[in-house]
C-alpha cells in the first residue's frame, strides 16, 4: 500500500484500520481535557516496494501539558574521562525518567576499559561516548563534533535541524546523522534496494507546529525489510514534514508510546535484534 498521507488513510476508524492491516490510536489535538493526548500514533503495514512496518508519532508542539526533552541515560561515569554516559536499555530509561513517548537518537561508541578492551556487543551499563549534540535541560552533555547534524527545540519551543551548534538559550537538543528532507526536498538518492536498514527519524512541518517521530523496522525478511535514505525522506514528506533528520538506526531503532491516557508506555516497534539495544540518549516527551 503506497500512502500519500498516513493520517488520511488511517483516520478512517477501527473497522477500516482492521481491513487495511493497520493499527491506529488517535489523540485530540490541543484539547484541554485530561482524557486527551497531544500526540497521535500510527502503525502502517505496507507491501510495496517491499514488506514494511512503519511506526509514527505526530506531536503537537503547542502542548502546554507536555514538552520535548533530550534524555541522557545516566550521569557522566568518569568525569573528565572519555565516557559521557552509560548505555541503558531504553525501556529502563523510559521508566526511570517517566517518559510518555521516546525514540533513540545519537550514534555512539563504547569506551575501552582500563585494559583497553571494548565489548564485542552492546552491553548494558557499559560506558560510552555520545556522538554529536546532547543538550539536556540546558546542560551540555555532549558537544557537536562535526560527525552529524543537530536537532533542537529553541527558546520559543520551535524545532530546528542544522549542522551548526544551537544558539544560546536552547535547553534541549540531540544529534543524528544527516538530513533526509530539507525545505520539502528529499536529499538522498535511491539505492535500488541496496541500502536497506531499520531507521529512526525526526521531522517537522514548515509551520513548525507539528513534530513527527518515525521508526521503520528492518532486517526482518517478509515482515519489514527497511528503507534507504531517499525512502525515509519521502516517507517524512508524505507525513507532512518539510524537514527531517536521520537518527541512529539499525538495531538501536526503538519507539515507545503511551497509546491511551494513563495507560502503559510500551515498545510499539520490533527491533531487528528482537530485544532492544542499550543506547545513551533518547528524545522524549514528558509532562511539564
């Protein structure tokens, strides 16, 4: 199924969602009542150009009850040493930090121990260096290092994606790889199905009111085989974005969502390793 807009196709109610093989949980935007959510979660199943499972959250940045935040998993474990945090399975960070929505963000590298040894796999609680910007509540946990682009929320609550460091006054920011959508133009070239992987992304519309958090599952033959950069940019454009940033993907891609007011926050996608990978930074939505 090739959709021009997930929101148009999946906003057709529970029966239509069941017939199309999609799940949808809707929130009312800008509502003042305690029963409403300022985000809308969608799960779409496609068979073209290959099997795909797409998970997307649309968040109203005008929400007064919630806010977007950079969440670094742990305090700095070694002060002036090379590590900036420890890796944590994201469900632990989501629970400990009371997040309502969360997605993995920054690339990272485990730090060698005193014997110069690094683990062969991603190990929970292992010290790690964060790649790129991690700005949490006004505290710079990791500076931009030229390895990728930055996403931040400015002092007026408006989102931005840029190569350079954020201006003074910014309190929340994360890092990713590079843009896949700029000024409504897809930046990547199609790979012909040769660069498919699980993907995580963040994007926003031209008016900078709506924010999209997207995870596409991958490396699961016949279920969800992943996207390349051009397809990820096209997906964000279909959703309504004008700007989009590719975040860390692969086995790190994980999206957690509270799908009903007061309900549990659960992992909604299927990571390629079946279990979540411990990561250093999340982009989350939390209560103010």
